[in-house]
C-alpha cells in the first residue's frame, strides 16, 4: 500500500515539474526527469512549516513575557506534519510515517480541545 501511495506521489511530483517547466521555462529540464528534486523541495517546505511553529511560539512568548502556545502553533504543526508525512510516504520510510501520523493525531486533537464548546461555558 505504501509503495502504491509513493508511486502516486511521485507521479504528482512529475506532473508538478511539467507544470513548473511550462510556467517557468528557464528552470532546468532535469526537473521533469528527476521527481526527487521536487520532493526534496517539498521535504524542506514541510521542515520549514514545522520550524515556523517554534519561531511563532517563541515570538509570542517573548511578547507576552511568559511561555504560551498560540493556536497557530497547532495549525503550523498540522501543515508541517502533513507535508512531512507526504514526503515520508514517498520515501517509504515507516519510522517517519509512524511519527508524523501520530503527531498529526495529537495536533488535531489539541485543536479539537481548543475549539469544542463545553456545556458549562458561556455561549458569548
């Protein structure tokens, strides 16, 4: 199953490479022949999103003078975790797949706790 998903992701990366070459003809044509070049960019983008959550948390905490986790932290976690899960599936790496899959569950669960309405809360 992971191999099939990996093949779909690679086909998507190849399609993306062809679209980029059409839109930006100055890019190297090797992009379409080596989808791993696109996937490395995707992997770094996921790492960037994941790192931004800590930058955001740090800046927010500095601004308030105490340690806090802003709601946006969880959205950056979901974005970075999703992109890294995509990358891990493409690499067929079960360790990263399990780690990011569990992480995504935790991030979504935290957002659920943040946004759910409790019966004892004031509706305003």
